[in-house]
């Protein structure tokens, strides 16, 4: 039996699509993307009602007939995810590549309904925006950092999924190594500054991100000296 626990996920712009919202809702995942007014869309449940406190220019009306037609296929897909026979990422790729498939249409219509409800909450609840904006800003900053690291690497020429995943794992190792080095170097710099009398509050350090790249040279010749010791102590000794 599938778990009834609800998962909460802070997502970037990719999580704003109707297809993602629809698939996530049936997987019991609550998405929290940051919404901007320029791309804010609301979908009406039907065309027979008017709403005094909502704008009259809705993006459209939810197609309940498409939701009914694709419901059986949607449940089969949900069962595949729960059984572990297919990953959500692969399912999403297949659905996105087949926009006229009944399941794709069904998920999109369900997503329009779920996304409209979230947009209304996002507009009315200040606490929700205060929760979402800082988290999404950090996520977008990490994505920018990842693109900066990848820009200096080789082009992704692998055509097979296994090869692509291998390249991305290599990039992840490099990214984590940079973050670790920045964290340890920053810890040493803060300790030296405090020892010399500079006041540094923990609240100030919360605004410092460990994804700096300006001090790293990705271009040129690399001479590795494996006997060289880092200028700080690692937390775990081997």
C-alpha cells in the first residue's frame, strides 16, 4: 500500500508546470514554487460562474472530460511509481513527449486545478511567501553555481542515459568538493578574524553562501601535489 505521508518540496521554475503539479498531487507531494505576477495563471473550474474578487480574464477552463478520459491511465502510472517499476523522472519525460496522450492531458488538467489553488494561497498568505522565497532563492543560486562549474567542463556528448548520469555524478563530486573547500576555508577565516577582535555574529554567517567561484581558476595547467596538506584540518581523519 502507498504511504499516506505528505512530502513537501521546494522547487524551482521547473515545478511550475501543470504536468508536474498534477503528477505530484497524486503522489502526495506538495510543491512550493515561487510565483511571479507576470506568469501567474488561474484556471476556472467552469465557465458558468463569475468571481467578484478574482480577475475575469482567466487563462481558461479546466477540461473535466480530459481528466475523466485519462483517469484510468493516470492510475496505472501511479501504480507503476508505487511498485517501483518506473521512476517519476522517466515517466515525466515520456508524458512530456506525448502531449496528446490521455494520461498527459489528465495530469495537465489536474495540475491546472492544483496550481490555481496554490496560486490563490500564494497571493493571500504572506507567511507562505516568506517561507518559499528564501528557499527558492537559495535553490536558484545553487543552480547558477552548478551551471558555472559545468561551463568549464567538457560538453555533454553522451547520448545514452547511463553515460549522461555518469557525467553529472562527476560534476556533483566537483561541486561538493568546492563547497567543502569553501566551508573549511571560511571557517578558518572567521576564526582568525574573531581571534583578532573582529565581531562576527552567527546571524551574519547565515547570509554567506558556500558556492563562491571567483577564487577558483578552471582554465590552465593543473599540477597536482598529493603530498601538499590543506591549510585547515578536516573534521574526519582517515
